[in-house]
């Protein structure tokens, strides 16, 4: 609701500046549970707590009244439309200031260096902070991955023990990677994988969920099952490290665990870093007769089978090793709780208030660029559509963030309002960006756009947006429940 109110207040304020009557300021949709008139504007809180709007006089393309929206010059209408996204984006920048002041900025940190990789050969170490790439300050692992993927020598500035160390690292082509999650599994494999469904390893087989899959190793052994999930990553330039995630160290009391406990082993699976922790959580999520297989080139990098229902969890507490007995569901619920494990990433703290402002601006700039690029890929190639959340997904994300504490929830709200501002600037019908485009056409051509045409375009755009909202809402049900 904060995100919506800020956005709509931008439209409201600029409408007032240009003497356009604001008939309604509504928070939510549906029947009103509260409404009161102040001057010309009716302020409403509605029963469905999603979104909100301001209703301006004359926005139905009526040009007959002086205080109506379409009686105003095109440049004023442009600024009224632009004000909503502007306020959304400004709110994100302002929110990041207290976030940075209180909690600093999580830096892109190296969690694990792969043996015999360019990263190891060039002396990168776990805990190194990637401060700059090719002279550019880095706040997002996506920027690092994107730069490395170009295949050119990467100039890194690494922060280690308070000192900046410069490295030049040539990426190396990594083999293709296959990841399978199979059900109703039969057989087993141990050596190099030579065939997948009879085909040689090295190509994307475009396998679909529900199909039968058989993997064969160099000794003629096979493992087969019904495909639940599949992903294929082709050959690409890499440096050879994992980003930092969580330490297997308990960050808050949750019975039977205590803050400071170190997770050492679950049944026969040892835990010594973030990757082994993720693998244990994967094993917890597997059902009976399922298996997770990660193939790197022809090598089996990881083969994970389900853990049993009764778990022996070995932890180190105050220097002593103790065994906790839990069932699988209970343990999975505990380890999935936000904020349960200690963050592994290094946090950069501002030196003073002005440094906090500088860091907040740089952090928000980085996020804004990433969001803009993501929208570009979404609308041009469809890439990332599975990561779009609808109203229910947003509610779930905010709910999970609330469990993790104020830092997480404020960061989520800041990113939501930044997303909203940038999304509304896209030149699509019914969005603020679409209205800006029509205003620009009038400014440049010095002729009025046919109002009937504009109305039809925005109406079609509105129904498309509503259809997308319902689509993602139903997708949220299958994803989160």
C-alpha cells in the first residue's frame, strides 16, 4: 500500500500543480470501507487491498472543462503521467538511505573457489569481495556473470582484509551442464555419462516434464526415471567460483537449535560450506524414489538421493558436538525459515551519512539498470517470465520478508517501488509510459492525437494488462501453494 500511495501521490500532486481537478484518490479496489471528501477530492479505502488509483477530471478524454486533464497542454499531461513513476523511483532511492545507514550494503562475495579454475590460478580466495569489474563498482552478482560471459579478460578489484587487490583473469570455456530431477528411479550410474536417451552428451535435448529419461555411463550402467525438472546450460566462459550464500551457522534460536550452533552433518551428508548446505536441503525436499543429478560435461558433479524421515543432525555447540533427532518435515521447516542461517556475504558499512547517501544512490542505480535490462529481455525474448510474480506472489514474498526482519522487508519494498516506477515508464498502452508517448507525439507534431484512437488503444492495453495480472495470479497459486 505504501508503494501504491507514493506512486499515485505523484500523479495527484502534479495534477494539483497544473490545476486539474482530482475527483478520487482510492487505495485498493472494490466497495469502499472508508471514504471522506476533502475539498473536491473523495478519499477512499476499498475492500480489496491490491493497487489503487487517482481519478482525474476529464481523463475520459473530455476536453470541454477547463479543469479537466485533456483540456491541459500536452506537456502538462506528460508531466502528470511522468510524476507517478518519478515518485516511485525517488521513493526507492530515499528508502535505500536508511537501509544502508543501518545495515550497510551486502557485497558480491566469493563463497567457494573451484579447483584448477582460472579463479584459483589467479589467487582468488573464499571471502574475497568483488569491488569493481573493469573499473565499474559492483553491487549485483548478475553484473559479474554478465561481464564474464563475454569471454574477455576480466579486470577485477578485490577487497581482501581491508585492502584492494587488482587481478586480471581470463575466462575459460566450461563444458555444458545438465541438471535432472527424476522420479520413479531405477538403476544407478557411477562413471562418465556417455549417453542421454541414446544421444551423445553435449547438446540440449529439449526434454519436457513427464517424459522418460535414461542416462548411461561409460561402463554400460543405466539410471532411468520420469523427468520432473530439467535444465541445460551450454558451453560458456566462466572464471570458476561460487557466490557466497549462507554459512551453516545458526543465526537465531529455533528449538531445538540455538544461536551460534554450527551444522556439521545430517545423517551421512557432511556440511562444510554453502554448496554442501544447499545439497542437504535438496536431499530433504526429494521424495522417495527421486534423484537429483548434476552433470558437468560428462562428469557427475552431484548425485543427490532423498534423506530418510528420521534424521540425526550433528551440530557443534560451544565447542561440543551434540546429536539432535528430528523428522524430515520438521527439520526442513526450520532450515527454510528466513534468517535462520548466517549470511556469508561481506557487508560494506558507510563511513558517514554522506557516504551512506553515495552508497545508496550507487546501490539503487545498479538495481535500476538490472530491472530495466530484465524488462527488456522479458518483452523481447520472454526470458525471465517464470520469475514474474502477481498479486499473490507479492503477498507471499512480503510475508516471507517480514519474518526475516526490517532490513529485508525495507529492501523488498524499495525494490518493488523501483520495479513499479520503471515498469510504468515502459511505452505500453494503459501504462504511464503509453500516455507519455501520446503526449510526446502531440508535442512533436503540434497536432492533437485523435482522442477516439487513443481511448481505444488504452482500453485494449488495459484489458491485456488485466489478463496478464490474472495469468500471473493463477501462476502464483501453482508456484507458492
